[in-house]
């Protein structure tokens, strides 16, 4: 068994760090600015003897007086110079010019994710509250305590509420914990029962993280600020977790062979006992009834103890109904992108150029074109285009760039397969399932990932050209990428097939190309052959989006210690956004079209707004018991979940529709007999209760719907709150005509007082 099994179980694969930038410009009557000119170096006209001559000629074509400040060989192919705006515009139109970019002044400021989420705003200073009293428990692969992200400088004493400890074991002792990393435990009995004693030559039987995943998630949630963080110079800046003042407790339950529910349950149990406030779990498995699901059972107990549990939605997208961790007492987090990328460029022998991404930082490929082949044409099996282990024929690959289709085996592993077969470079080609989603990797040879459209064009070229060739170039770190966010293709999607009337995921957060702390035991790819050592790594997955929400929940808990887990989740959900500033709906990168609540839930998290949500949908343990009654659970089954005797009251009509959830999912019977079938209308009613957590004021309701076949009525339409924590109820009635089976449509319900917008997504399904 190897590390890949664990990776699959994690639903995994970004705390993203970068530099904030500003444009420096002198204000003169005829201002000149400094520009970086990116040249298409591989397509220099034959009339020039060398690139410097070409650069100079291009510059002199727009300005006789301008001079090159620098010429670049590695960070860019091109030069820098000072030009007027008019001269820069003219240069842009010259042949061979890829881009003319105004100079920017970088400040080592903060991670890109906090900035992208608005956490650098000075308006947040008043919300620091009791953040240092909040403890985030992370159930994962352990922790690498030497990371600077666990520096406890400036932190006060460990909270008196903390009852945990720092367990010792191989390569781990009590001194590895401090006021930041307040506790660390490991759980291996279930694993060893299945696989025998842990091989301590291969991994540490202790809280130490030999994998990297746990260090990444914990530092994403609550890592201290670390200046000068990067991965090989990519995404450089000051690394920060979402809640820099919160404490971290690590619970190692995942080993080389996977994560076992016996160990997971023990970890949750101990975390409750230790006194964590937030529990982050980037772990997932299959769906099963709640009373059979160990994670659902354990997290119910955590909820009862006032602990918010954040879990990854899974990496089963873009296929429908692929969600994990859907219990309504769990905050289920999908993944989106941020506004940063790591560009790479593929130039074909026919002159066409395609943009991709890469984190490769080794020896650059030759400037001259290299032969280009498709894996299916140079492999042992003509149906295998995935570059799996030993699948390539070295004599057909040596000295060439190989196109490998994405899927089947890890992306970085494909580059190792190509390298071992003698290849010089690789193009990772997206297929339909991945669409235009680009995930950057630290490949072991020059390589770049391309979206589906570009991949198809490259394959067409290989199949039609007599001697296909290509070149690979790399562009470092790019900020300000738009549109952002978009829903990641891998992010698991609804509907929630276990409980269709509960909309999942709850929301999305950054989860693509996230930089965070890493284990010193393994290289950035996690492959045994990768001997590189890094303190920070860039990876992707809902495993990365989950700890973002965990850290943000800690931020809210510190600002509002009295809030329940449900209130915190409600604040995060009802203030999420589902559209860009131009009003267009967040896109799904897998399809290129607007995403839906089945993709993003309530929307993309907005922590600044969540700190002051106005109203919340609070939910208690008793509410969840009523929910279980609505599922027709027996007293025995409820006891499994709640660990106590509870009998549903036969006089009460329990309904899933009445669980006080911040979103709505309505299901209707589909029309029978196709187009000519019955079109009888159906009415369903939902009840909700709002709690005022702001100033006394009056809220009015509005509904936006994309479904003309559903009539939506809200009563009352106005709610007036006179005091803090006052509760008001309302009812929503959905009346629908029958539609063909499989039809879906969406709407949103919003309560607003003119300042706050308390928004709930609505999903309609006909089955």
C-alpha cells in the first residue's frame, strides 16, 4: 500500500500566498512608465542573428530614445524599458510581442488567500475579539512542528479551557508543542489492526506528519504569519492562516495505508475532551445512512459540545451527486479558484501557442523545438494514454515531449513516468471531465497542464503533422486572474442523494493551487522519487478549501464567542456571494457556464460580511433529533446518533422541510407519461426561524427565481426585530407544475434591512 491510497481517501487536493502589488508611476506632463516586455523568443524572425538584436530592433521601432534596462533569460524572455503610454500601445502591436506589462512594485505583504477574501481590510481590526482563545483541531496526517507557521511569538498563555496534551513518539516529543501548536496526538490502533504494526522505517508512529497533507491543512486554517514564504519562488509573500491568532491541535489518524474510522472516531472523541472549538476534517468516504456513518456520529457529538465541524465535500466533480460529508450538522465545503495563476506556454511547430500552468522550476528545456508524441502512440497499449507506470516504450519516447491525458494516476507521477522512459518534457492534457480547469504541479521534468480545448488542438496537430514539435516555456506567478473565483472541476457536486431536501455543499472556498506548510519528510509531489525538500507546498482539492472555512469559523468564534456552530455556519452561508462584481453568476470551470447551488451551495465565502450577518438560522441538537424523526429513524437508530434514549412524538408530524437550515432544497414529483403526461401542481411548505444578532431593525423579503414553473410565496414578508437574539419565524410555500424527470431550477430568497443581506439558495428538483 502506498501514499496514493491516502490521497484518494482525503478527497484532497490552497492557502495561497503571494505579494501584494501596486503600480508606480510618475505624474508628469508626458509620463513614461517602466514596462516589462515579454517576447516570443522561440519565434524570432530569421533576419536576426540573436535575441538581443531582435529586442533592440523591436524597441527602436517605437522609440528612438528608449533603452533596455534589463534583458531577461529565465524570469521572462524579453526586456524592460521606459515608454510612454502611446509607445507601449504601439509596441503591443509589433510582431513577436507577447505582452507589454506595466512595472509593479511588490511588497512582501500577506498570503493571497486572506487578501482575496478581504481579510487584510483595516475594518476587521475591531473583530479580533477572543481569537487567541479559539482552538482549531485538525484531524489529518499529523503535523510538522518545526514549520515557522507554528511560531508562537506574541501569543499569550495557552487557553485555560485546553485539556489536551502533546503525545510523544518517534521523532516527536513534548517540546514540539508550544503556545501555537497546543496539542498533538496520534491514533493508529485501527490502522494497525488492519495492516499490522506500523513500519517505523517508513513512517513515524507519533503525531509527526510524514505526508504533508496535515501540515498543509493546519497551517491553512490557523498558521502564524511567515515572511518570505514560497514554493521554489512561486507565490512568494508572507504566509498566513485564516485565523493567525488561533491555536492548533493536531490529531493524526491517517497513515500510508489510509484513515480508519476507528481511529477517526477516537480522535473526535479525544478532541471533544481536549476542548477544541473548531474541528477541521479534510477526509471523506462513501455515503451511508447517518446512523451507520462513524463520521456523522462523531461529528454529531462534537456539535452537541458546541464544536463547529468543517469537512471537505469531496473531489468527485464535475459529476453530479458525488458529495461526501452531507450530515446537516457538518459544514460541507466545496472548492473554487482564486485570482492567481502560474502560467506556462506551449508553442507548437505550426506557430500556434497555448497557455497552461506549471510549477516546474528545474533545468529549462532546450530553446529549439522538440519532437512531440501522444502517449497512446508510444506506449505498450494503444488504449493507454494516461502515462501509467511502465506504460511507455523508451525507444519511442527518448528525447521527446509526451502528451499524457489527465486521470487515472497522480498528475505529477505522469511526469516521472515520462522522465524514466527518457522523455524531455510533458504536456498534461485535460479531457472532458476536467474541462478548462488548470491545476499546477511541481513536475519532475519540464511540463505544463492544458485545458480541454487546447489539449484537443494539440492532439489534432500531432495526428496531422508529419513531424510534430513543441516548446515549453514558463511564466512564474501571475496575479489578478479573472474571472475568479470559478468552481473547481474536481469539487464534488449536489444534489444530496442521501437527503435530497438538504442542499449541499454548503458553500465554496479557495481550494485550487493553495500554498501552505509542508512536511520535511517528502518532496512537494509526495512521490518517493521526489527528493526535494520544501517548507511550503502548493496543492489543490476540497481538502484545501475545508481548512479555509475552519479558520474563518475560528475568526467568527473569536469575534462572537456566544455563537453556536449553526449560527457560525449560517453567517458564513447567508453572506456568501454567488456573482462577480459585474453581476454575472460564478462560473463552473468544467463547463464554462454559470454554476448553480448544486455546485457552490450558498456561494463563495465572504468572511468580512460574515462577521456582521444581521440574522442567523440557529439550530440546536433537539432540532437535529426532530430531523432524524422526519427521516423515520427508529428509537434505536436515533440512539446510535445521539447516544441517548429518544422517542419521536407520534402526535407531531416531523418534516425535513422544517429543519432550520440556511438553504432550501425542494423536490417535486415529475410529470408522468412524458410531454403528454399529468401536469398536476404540487405545493410544499418550509418553515424557518431567524435570530437577530445585530441591531434592532426591520427586514423585508425578496425572491429571485429562474423557474417560472414554481410560484414562491413568503409569509410574512416583513420581520421587525426589537432586541438582540429575538427570534421571528416565516413560512415559504413553493407551488409547482409537474416537469419532466431530471429537471432542475434555482432561486434565491433574501431578507434585507438595507445594510445586511441574509440570502438563502433554493434548489428545485423533479424526480
